[in-house]
C-alpha cells in the first residue's frame, strides 16, 4: 500500500517558523522589523504632504536634525543629563524601596503601621509634588531626584512585599529550625525567594521613573531630553520634538530589552518560574 503524502505546511505556518528562526538567530533584527511599516507610513505621509511640512516633517528631516544636534554637542549633553538623573534617582529609590519592602513583608506591626500611608501616597501622583518641590528646592537635581525616587519607590516596595509573601513558609521554618539568624535568613532565604518579584517591580518602576523624569524636565528642567522637546515647542520646531520622542523610545527600549528584561528572565529561570 502506498504511503499517504504528508500535507505541506501552509504559508502562514511557514511564515511563523521563519519568524521564530529569525528571532532566535537575529533578535535585534526581528525587533526592528515591526517598525518598518510604521516608518514607511510616516515617510509616505510626509512625502505626499498630507499635512504641512512644518507641522509634520519626514524621517529624513529628523535624521538631519539629529546629526546637527550631535555635531553641536547639544543632544549628547542633554541625553547624558537625563540618564544621570535617572541613575541617581532610581538608585536612591531602590536603596530605600527594597529594605522598606522587606520590613513590611516580614513584620506584621510594620505592615499595620506603614501599609495605609504607603497606599495613600501611592495615590498622589509624582507630578503633583512639583509645585511644592519648586518652593522647597527650586530648579535643580534635588527636585528631579525626588520625583524619580517617588515614582520608583512604590512598584518596587509592592512587588518586594508580594515576593516575600509568596515564599513557601516551610523554607522560613526550616531556616529558623537550623538556627539561622534574622539577618542570615533575610540574605539567604527571603531576598533570593523574592528576587523575581523585585526584578519585575524594578523593571516597572524604572519605566514609570523614566516617564516621570521627562515630564519633570518638560515642566521644571533646564536641560535634558524633556527640556529639549519643551524648548523646541517654544521655537515651533516640530522636527526636534519628534527627535526627542524617538530618542526617548529608542533609549528606553534598549535599556528594557537588553538589560532589564534579560535580568528578569534570568532570575525567573533560576527559580523555575519560567523556562527558556
């Protein structure tokens, strides 16, 4: 009896397999492909002059503006200012948030005392602090740092508490029965067990902090990418506003995709929460 011919995979299945192979071998190229139709639509709209060129510049105009600002040293300086503020604010926020989350997660008294104020201040938006911060500290790094710390704090604290509460109680009891001190139990049981949740909170918190920083730079800044966009608005330069938006998106995508996401995935794999 002749063997039945195996059905050939359809076009959609072949495209899916090709996409999987492309993503495995050239992930950066695969990540950039979805932007191709978006950039083409942008170029086509500008080329057809659906809107006046002064209000809707094309990709080429943005590239020329970027080259000009890099040559003048404005874009690198402003970008360095924004990144520095983010590092200082996020580092300070994480240094406060993780110990605070451990305290709330491990102590019922601390949870009773601190949880209600935490939820109260979480509801107060970071930008709502700017008027009083300007009165207290003026236009400077302190104001920017406070806004970032305030924004990063809550996601990291809440996820740290969630991670601690998800730890198997048997592990904690086993550590106590073996004579582990409180400090050693925190270092060797609590923090490793809560690390995947902490990384998720850090990833979310940095995203919120980045957006809060740009908003603060637009409102009170004297440098940075947010200030660049606001200053371009006053000059009526739409092309520089678009450039600022693109720089913000590309920079955060690079940080999230190349640094934060791999660390979060690695911690999840280490604790068996996800697989490769």
